[in-house]
C-alpha cells in the first residue's frame, strides 16, 4: 500500500508542477526580464566583434578579398566536393552566427540599433550566399550565390552599415577604441 501511495504522491507532484508552469520556458516572453541596455563601450566592442566575424568569414566585401574560410568554400565548390563544401560552409556560417550574437549585444545601445539591424541583415545575407554556394558543390548550376545575397537584402544592408559607421554617435568624453576589422584586418 505504501508503494502505491508514494507513486500516487509522485504523480500528483508531477501533474501539479506541470499545471503550475514551473518550467522557465513557460514564462511568457513579455514577463521575462530583458537584457540591460548596453553602454557605448560595450556596444563599440561588440560591433567590432561582429565586423571581425564578417572579415573572418567572408573577407573584405569592399575589396572583394576573400577570407581563408570563404576561399576554402569556393575551392570546394570549384572541385564539386560536397563534403568539403559542407565543412567549409558550416564553419563559415558558425562565424557569421557569432557575428550576429555580437550584433545583438551591440544593438542594446539604442543609438546604434539601426546600424546593428543593417549589420544583422548583412550577416544573414552572407549566410544565404554561403548556403547557395554549398548547394552548388552538390548540384552545379543549382543556385546563384550573388542572387541569394541580393534577395536577402545584402546590398542595402552593406550600404546601411558603411553609411552608418561614419555617423555612429560618440558620447561626450568617450574615446572609441580602434577596431582592426574596419580596415579589413583581423
């Protein structure tokens, strides 16, 4: 009888916890705490991190200079080596996603929210291009990476990022830290 009682109590606890929504995932997003706004310094550092991820992943978009990662993907596509293209694309997309995480943090400083939205769109557009290149390695003629980039809004996003960098506000008394990635270096 004790065994049945313990099982009944355990089942009742499980049902009660489920009904009460004890799981953190059950908290409505509107009630979940939002991250604190970023400071200028934090935003600047994170934006540099995002730009560094862009340079590591794809190279310098201004000069058309490929990165080591994008060259590996291009070489795999040219060789029709699907496995190598998958590895290269996975690494490239992981770096772009790292950039997106930096961008999300940088965007918490409200004066940079618009440029960070452009930076995020740019990184997503390069992910679309990367996915199209991966497809080419598996099925030549299947995708146009440039069209994928353009359809994802990459051209407009790049213009927004480049135009926004020069107009980013610097609070009085703040001193922006240099970011090597802005000159195409990492």
